[in-house]
């Protein structure tokens, strides 16, 4: 099997060694792929040992009044409302949850189909005359095909198919979870599942008193309650509240101290610590784990990034930020007209203004973008760069020993790598180190073309290149290559077949030998593995992977002839 690379969503995979690298000042012999790459077909046996039948594709009754769907890891849960004898009945996956006098809301179907983790895909039957059925993969096509409003609302569905909705019985509103009612209230606001669907929450209002309910448990009472924030894996939850006089931060159901104003809260990566800004009179402080810090004139919501070997560009925070285990605590405060960089409640630097911070946790290095008059300067290891009109795309290398950023001044773009400067006409759209930190790659847009640069030398150029991805060892490069409204797979200067716009991002195997993505042509879906393409399927939903994740096997849900299968494709050794 070939181990050279193909593209993604118009992906382009290029080997980054040997004869492909040419001098930046030398025009490549060919700026576009010149040969065609033929993909050979491989057949997936849906009855074989690597396929699991999940069941038949679900349909919806013709008297549906409201729809909601929830894409889970491998399958889709559907919920809908029908009217039975002046009652509105709620169903999930064909199971009756209950009948109610009234459901909240008058919504368009397109308003409730798209989940937070991706577009819903479902088959709908409509009432009144001719029955219309269609597949849709995005809210835009739903909105353009279907304008009719439906009475009733299934508000949200979580990963396990739990359904939450609002219903009215005997003049009182209740929030229902899987048919089980919460307490009676006058009104319910912001009924939701948390982003990762681990917590069900809503704000109940009764007699002008607001209460946060989490998984059915009531929190303290306030005059106003705001939507919550969650830690990374949703082990912890916090929200702001107001009693009419003072503001409070409620963390894990525990009410904090009263303040005149409160900023947004940030949790540490390990979820053990938290910090937020708070106002006392005309001064501001940072509260970390309930303990107040120094007093300042203001606390800025400055962007702070913690770099690690795993995530050279993240995670990102705004305002007081905590390292992975709670150290360091970093934020930017104001004293008079100066911006003060604060680390663990100690002032460590004074600037006119700080635009952003990047702190490498592995090597304890600071990168500070600060302003002088209207220009920006990058300070790293205590040394300032030249002044630029703008500075962007800053990154540490994975080992934290190198750094790079893009700067622009006098209509010239500069790539600054470890203090050394390369100048270009155009703009830098992407910049990244290889995983071994030895190579630096970036994409320059110039005169209608994108140029892919490896260590200062041009490797490849195209009229449209986007969403670049590096393989685990940094020797292969993937990106979108798009021409004439079609996406192409390119490998070693070879162009693969065209596909429609809906391709998943490319992923590599852990050993860097294989790559894969899914593609759409017309109304059919395909799996592409290296230089092989599967048979056509009616629909396909690959498991969601992080852009840096390299799974040892491919897991894709496919629909074929009314049946749904989970397909697992292990990589060849």
C-alpha cells in the first residue's frame, strides 16, 4: 500500500523531503499537480467481523409537530411531538415520554435540528397533501427547503438520548428530563445540557426568585442568575448571580463572597483550581480558589495561552488564567496608566499595554506581545523584537526551545523564527513546527496563490490551499486544495479525483504510514484510506477526532439500504 499522502476536505498531502524542496527565490518547475492519481476500490463487508449492525434507519410519523435530533458518538437519537386529543405527546426514539397540555415555544425546524457537536441528519415526513422526504446535513439546506413553523419544542438531547423539554400542566411550567418533572415554576430560562452533555441545567423563576437547577438539584436563590461555565471535562461548574445589591460567583453550588462586579471564571486544565476578577468599590482583585489577591485599578481580559509539548498553541484563556495544575496564575492588571503583568500575585513587568501572553509550561518561558504607541513588540526571554503593525500566529515548538511568529510592517510580512527574519510580499495564513521541533512550516498568500514553505524554502503552491495539517512525524503535510468549486486529493504532485465540499479533516495513523478521510460525491459517501476508496454509501458519520489525534483504527457509522452499521477499519502494519 502506498504511504505517500492524499488530501482532506480538499486535502493535499505532500512528502516534505528530497527533491520537492526548492529555493524560495526559485520558481518551481510546476506550481500545480500535473498527473492524475487513480484510487482503487476496496469493498467493506458489512456482514464481516469488523462491522456491527446498529439497527434500521429511523423514520418519523407524518403528524409530527416538532423535531429534535442529537448526534451521539455512533448514532442519532430522534425526538418528536405529536398531538393526541388536544394533548401534545413527546416521543424519543419512538418511546412515549408523556402527554402535556402545552409545550414551550413556536420554533422553526431549522432552529432545533443542529446540535452543539455537529449537524443533524434525519429523514422527515410532512403532513398535509404530498409527503416530502429529504436528507439534510446542515441547517442551511433545511432552512431553504422547509419554512413551515411547528408548534412545540423538544429543547435538547444529550449523548445518551436523554431528552429535556418544557411543558405546562395545570398553569405551571416544569422542566422535564426523560419524562420526569422538576419543581413547578412560573418560568424556565436557558434549559440546556452542558457542552459535553454531562450535566443538565436550567434556571427556574418562581415569585420573581431565580434558582439554578443542576441535574434536578436546586442551588441558592437570587434575583438574577446567569448561565454557567464548566471546567474542561465538566467535573465542575460555576455561574454568576445577583441578589439586587451584590454579585456572587457560585462554584460547585457554593455561594462565594459578595462583590460589586464579577468577571468570567477560568478553571485550570486539571479542574482543581479556579480564578476570576472581582470589583470592590473602585478597585479590582483576582479571586483564586476563594482567596483574594492584590488590589489594582482594573483587571484586563487579556488573552493568555499556556503552551505544552502536546499543545504548542493552547489552551487559551481570557482574563486571569491558571496553568495545568493551577500554577502559575497569570493576568494583566492596570495601575494608573500602566499595564502590569502579574504572576502568582507578584508584579513581574510593566508595559504600556499587553496584547497577549504565551507561557510555555515545559520550559517556563514567557512570550509577551506588548504595544508601543501604535506598534506591537514581541518580548521573549526578556528581549524585544522589532516593532510591527501587527503580530500574529505566535507559537512555541513542541519542545518549547524554539519559537516563531508572523509580523507585518510597511506592507511586508515577516516570518520570525528564533529571532531570524524572512520577508515576503503577502500574508502568512498558518504557521507550525513539526512534532520533533526541527522544522517550521507556514503558508503564504501572495498574488492569488498559496505558497507552502518548509524551513524558508518553497515546497508547493496552489491557487487555493487551506486547513493545513502535519503528520505525527512532520514529514507529510495535508491541506485543502480547492479549484472550480471542487476539492481534490493531491499526493506527491499527483491529483486525485474531485469530491464535493463535504470532506472530513484528514487523520494519520500513529506510525505516520497511513492516512484517511471521508468524502462526498453527489449524494453518496466514501471512505478514502491511502490510495484506496470504499464502495458508495447512502450516508456516513465518522467518529469525531481531535485535529491532532491519530487513531489506531478508523471508526465510521455508515447507512446502507435502510440499515445502520458501525465500521471499524484497522490500519495495515
